[in-house]
C-alpha cells in the first residue's frame, strides 16, 4: 500500500475509533501465559524423573545393570574380543554413550 492509501484508511476509520478501558485485563492475561504452564511442565517432569529414579533403585536396577555389563564383558573376554580392544577406545565409547544418554534424557524433559 502506498502512503496515501494508508492516510485515507486512517482518516476513514478515525471517527469510529474508541478506546476500550483495560482495567488490568492485559496484565492479568500476560501473567497467565506460558510461564505458568512451563512451571507445571517442569514440576511434572521433575516428579517423573524422581519417580523413575526411586523405582530404578527400589527394583534393584543398579544390580541388574551391573550384572548385564559384567556378563557382556565376561562374554567378550571369553570369546577373545578383549585382546583386540584398546582400553582407551572402550573408555571413549563409554563416555560417548553416557553423553548421548544424558542428551536423550534432557530432551525428554
């Protein structure tokens, strides 16, 4: 639109323009927007994570995880795979897996 068209539209609408009393409506709406939902979402995510941690410990998840890792390494040693694996490479792979696991858990929150 040209500047002239904008002025014509403004002149046409000017007589019908009325200010509506706000009475704090805008402030109340702004306070209730996403911030409240984000807090609720964080609480629910935190509660879910805490519940998962409690269940993991209560259902002996640490021991199950340790047994699974022990069994995997024992099987690798028995089949001669451990002789070909560099301990530094294994450490790097473990760190990368931990990092990717952390990123996945963080993305769910």
